[in-house]
């Protein structure tokens, strides 16, 4: 199984995005995603995971003044960066609407740039926000799943096993249970199930037992130490990935309800896309990719989609060298019939 943890690098994208040097998230499969979206001038596009705006910026450039780009993110810190990165150079304005008052998207009418689309940034999960979109109104949906370098690189967010920090792991720090609450409050069996189901970790029971015995666990370092002692690599293959990789992935998926959110997005997509509209999803581990593959195939069987990718698109060797995070990326695309 492939995962998106561990090897992220703070390298630059070099595609002229404002603020990228400070933030350092390199958009994965950028050209491929934009090609499959086939952005229409004047269209309405939805970036379900706007992050720092890397993919969105390339969409916005192609939309023109009559276009509309709607970006979602669970993470207010990401939206604040995206707001800056996506503002037209001469006005630097866009709107961020909070989850609570997001019933009606705000738009930016004072935009002075001649050729820049309206950009609406909404705080919340794409699971709910996609359902709020009107029927057959969207020309393309992009979802670049997982965490951004902004999140992984900040030890205070607790996503990375490579730095010490509080055990949080919430993409939306304003709601939901933290990883600390999960690790310290689930019973041993529930913990083992989470680690097995969402981390595909064969040593889940042993790890869960060690976690329960070591409670309270409040930091990523303590968690890593307990897992490493409980799940020593038995062979060469196991030594290739850090022993905490799968458990961190499992906790993150559980804390953020990632697979349920993805299913909800995939359920909403055929309704909100216009005929001819494109759905492009970049996933980073096999659990996500399986859900995307099944939803697109089922949609194709029902006559809702034409599949644009029979096999997932993966990063070139050159992209992986430049951006190791792309090594586990898989992109699938479909067109609404
Ligand atoms: C890999 S990053 C996206 C990076 C972005 N494509 C870019 O180029 O800057 C994924 C982003 O999706 C957000 N995210 C993940 N799941 C989400 C969900 N269910 N709803 C909204 N945002 C989500 C994360 O907070 C993170 O900022």
C-alpha cells in the first residue's frame, strides 16, 4: 500500500505562484489535472480541496473575467494563504466565507483585474459544501486529497511523525475529535480496528495494546516511540517504511472522516456537474483510490460518466524527483454524460 506520509519536501513549485516560496506546497500532477479538467473560458469550476491554491491558480488563469472558481477547504489556515495566492495581481482581493455563514457564496464585485475570474472560497468540508451546489451548474470538479505541506510541515498540527508536536491531526482545527482524544479514549479493540481498517496495518492489535498500556499519550513523539517499540520491522520490506506510517495514516483518516467525506463528494458530483463536465480526483493511498475507482466505474455503468482514465495517471520519474510527495499520487478522471 502507498501512503502520503513522511517524505514531504518544502521545495518550490516554480510556476510563478505568489507566496509559494514561503509556503512550499508543490501541486501534484498539475499539468495532467488541468489537461483532464479541460477548463472552459467563462466556466464554473469547483476546487474541492483548494489548499494553498496551486491547482486553483492554474484553473483561474484559464477562466477569464466571466469565469467562476469556487474553492473549499476544511482548514482556515489554508484558505487564508489561498486567498492571497488567488487574488488578481492588481487587486489582491477575494472572499472567504466561514462554514457557519456559507449558505450563499460571497463574490468579489470590486475586482479590478480585467481578466481574472470571480473567486469564492468557502470554509468547510466538501462533503457538505458539494451537496449545497445547484444541480448541473459546474463545468469541472477537482479534488486533490490528503494534507498539504502547510499542514504536514507544522509540528503544532500533529500530522507528521517526523516532528514532535501535540497529537491533533484535524484538518479543521475548529471542530471534531483530535487524535489525542481518539488514542486515549477508544477502547483497545476499537483502536485496533481503526488502525487495521484505515492503515491496513497487520500489526494493529499489537500496536493498539501498546497504546492502551502507554496512556496518556499526548505528543506525536510519544506515539511514534510506542508504535516503534511495539511494531519492530520483521523483514526488509517492512524496514522500507517507518513503523508509524500506517498508524498515523489511520488516525488521520479516522479523525478527519476522510473516506466518508470522499464518498459524499463522489455522490454529489454527478448531480452538480453539467453534461460534459469533468471530475478529476487525485488520491494518495489505496483506500481512497479504490473508492474513486469504484464510484467512477459504477457511474459509467449507469450511463452517468464516460471514463477518461482506464488506469490511474501517476507522476513521472521527473516529477517524483522534483516532488517526492507525488510518488504515491493516483489521478482518475471522468466526464459527465
Ligand atoms: C493536498 S492539499 C491540496 C493542495 C492544493 N491542490 C494546492 O495545490 O495547493 C489538500 C487540502 O484539502 C483539504 N481537505 C482535505 N479533506 C477535505 C474535505 N473533506 N473538505 C475540504 N477540504 C479538505 C486539506 O485541508 C488540504 O488543505
